């Protein structure tokens, strides 16, 4: 990193706010998800996967700036997803009515 780089000019507290961490986002009750989950066929499983992926992507696109996050996966057994975001972005998602809880991944030593 050069002395003239953008990050070297940021105060430590601001630089920390820009660091992305893996967060798990669990969604509130969704009757459509429950309905789709009840179809135990292969086709039903594909519909659940498509529905949740779209739902999770739409929430991120609505709440966060493009290019500032990276969704790593959607969980289909529970209505949730993992995303690389800053702590400030996690607070934005926590305030969304569709979201039940946002938890930062805790790495084991």
C-alpha cells in the first residue's frame, strides 16, 4: 500500500467501518416460502431455491448499494442467506421489515 492510497487517509474508525465480514441474515416468516417448502418433489425444491435466491437478491439490491456486498449463499432449509458486508450495512439490513435477525459470523480460534 502506498502512502497516497485512499485507505491510508481514512481514520482507523472509518477504515474499520468499510471492512466486510460474513453475516448471516435470517428472514421473517413468509407464507409463500412455507407453501413452497411443503412440496417435497424435486421440482418443488427447485422452486424454493429460485424463490429464495430471488427474494434474497432483491432485498440486498433494495437496501444496499450495488458492488458494496457479496452474497455467498442462500440457505433453503431456513429462509436465510450469507453475505459479505460491513457492520454499517448489517445495521441497515437489521432495520428491514423482512429481516428477523442479522448475525456476524464468529470464527473459532
